[in-house]
C-alpha cells in the first residue's frame, strides 16, 4: 500500500468506466470525479488549474474518444484527446507528486498473434485510435500505470448481453461477427483492479481483462445457452473483404494478464461467469 494519502481524481467520469468507478466508490470521500463538462482534458490551462486545486495523489484518466471510425477521419482530435491531454495531466501530476493511471486498449496490437499478448509484446496499431492510445502510453511517462483492457461492457447501460437477449426474445436471428477474437471485459470486474493499482502506484504496463478468449459470435451463443434459448438463433455475420468501415480492427487482440499474476492479484473471473450473472439478473 502506498504511503501517500489517497485522493483519487477520475477524469472522463461520464464514460462507462468512469461512471462505474464513481458508482463503486461514491461513498469514499477520497474520490473526486470530473466529466467532460467539469474538465476538458484537452485544455492544458484548465487541466493544470483543476489538478492544482484538487491536489489528488492519484489521477485515473478515463477520458477517451471511443469512436474508432471517427478517430480515423479526425486524427488531430484523436491525438489531442488520447496523447496531448495525457501529457497535460502528466505535467501537473509531476508538479504535485501525483501518480497517473492511464487507461489504454488492446488496439495497440495488430492482431497477427494467435496467443494472448503479454505486456512486453511489441505494438503495431492498425488504426488512428490505437496509434493515438499508444502515444498516450508514452506521454503518461514511465512511472504511470498503463492499464490496457478490451471489449468493455458497461455495468449501467445495455451491452452485448442485452443486445443478444433482446434479439432472442424477439425470436430474431442475431447476427454477430465471428472473425475477431479478444477478451470481453465487464467494467464491474475491472474497476476494483484499477483502484488497487492506483492505491499501490504500480508503475508500467498492466493488462486487465476478464478471462476467456472469444468472438462476439461465440459470446452470443453462450448467452443463448445461458438463457435456455436456441443458440442457432445466433449466426455469424458474412465476412466482407475488405471491411467497409474506415478503421481496420485487429483480428486477434486477447490480452494476457501476466503482470497482475506476478503482482499476486486475484485472477479476474472468466467473462462467462459475468455473462451468467448478467443473464440471471435480466431474467430473474
């Protein structure tokens, strides 16, 4: 445990990860949260002023522009949000002795591997979103905690489980892609890990995802099984060559949580356990 008194500033507090951090720790008077209205992280002067005023011991930066295709068409904005803004936070964090926790992504990898990526694996992002997030990792500095995660599922908003359940209940085919594989990550399982990393000021790259590698097609079939529906209602989407979307996605971006294991953290449960819990809550 860090010897520093803990006051955690969460930026980007209106996003799905920020919201869950705030919800989980809202009763903790050490938590201060700012959404985009409260703090525009791309405004260097505003960032410096806010952090100096709050004097946090840790800054958890959840601010992001998660429109991957939007980033492809506006790289300047993507790098401003994901890289320059991180630099602004690092500058003032260094000034006051605060620790930065930067949230990053599996999209820093090109997806050409067939086994989960460890933290030391080489990066080669295929799109502007991944390139800008990779730059943000560097801008955060060597002492920051860089938490890479993947395929986030919100705790307080409809996610892939809800989409599948809705299609199943309407007795429609649910068409899901089968050509990309990664680790779905439920933010309710991720948030306690981020908080502990913040408390302990762990420096360097950390992969944090739910266990289990899957495609959205396989994920959907598991949801169908869990709810007692016909899994054949889940059908793989046709593979289009080339993908018509502006941003190329890595075909395989599963992450190996090897650093968490080395640190002695409890294993994050398999995503299928989280799916079963969500399904039970939805149909219970």
